[in-house]
C-alpha cells in the first residue's frame, strides 16, 4: 500500500525509508492509522494515506465538523484564533486581493474582509460554502474552480495538513496569484513543545488525527 506522504518526502529528497520510525501507535479517531516520524526531516505523518480524500469534506454537510450547529455559533467558538490571526496577518491582507482557502464557516472572512480590496473564499464543504455565499462572499468549492490569476495574498489556516497533494495544491495556488504575491500557511508544528520536549502522551493521543496527514 503506497503512502503518498512518504513518497512525497522521498521525491523531495528530504527523507528515505531508512529514516522512518514509528512515533505513536494510533490517531485519536481510528485504530488502523498509526503515526510515523522521519528522523531526517523531522516531519511527522500518518502511516496511511488511502483512508481519506476530498470527497470526505465535500460530503460533510453540517457545521458539527467545526464544533457547532450553525454559522454564528461556529464563528463565536473560533473567536480566539480569529483575533490572533487578525493581529498577526491583518496588515498582510490590507488593501490586497485576498483568497482564504478552507474558509469553513467564514470567521476569518468576516474579520479580514473589511481590510481587503477584494475577498475570495474556497470551501469544499457544501453547507459552509452555501452559508458564506449567503453572507455575500465570492466562494468556490475548490482551488481549481477559482477564475482568477491576480490574487495578491492567499491564506490557509490549518488547512495545508489536510491536503493529500500539498505540492500540487501549492502549484495551483501559485498559478492563481500575481507576481510577488504572498501565501500565509499555518499548520500544527511537529516541534510543538508538548511533543518534542515534554513528550506528553495525553497531548499526542489528542492531537494526532486521521485528517492531519502530516505535521511540519
């Protein structure tokens, strides 16, 4: 069974089969998916890559995926992260043609959109996509569908680790952007203090998830 994440690491020249070791026996939601670590690159990734694809997200048609029952409650639940991201990256988005990939219920859209010259969203989950479209946003189901090639800033907040083909997606994003554009990617960190220093089993048992193909 091919592991596409392992193959990607090999193709990039940052890993090899001899450097891969077991790291954690399972993810929190599945017993048949373990966690591996590359000692050469430091990347933590799943033992399998065949258990999910984009259809999983397309078919998840309710807000419970984000921990609430409707858009307003979902946005409220994400307020702390949204405020932090606004403080960190608001100046990057200001006066720019901006696209948020994996927009979810639209918390980041609501916060950043008043700053941007134009806002575009990508969200594969139908209910989230419909909700943010009803709120007036220009939204698409995939990056490939976006009919622009002059986007100045792209953000992916805890989205990149869900991608089975991160390099292909990054290439597609680049083709949607203007020269000199910026991409902001926020992902869980493989060197998280609770993992790399404290080696906290309780945290690892919680944070490793079948939807996170890798941690950088």
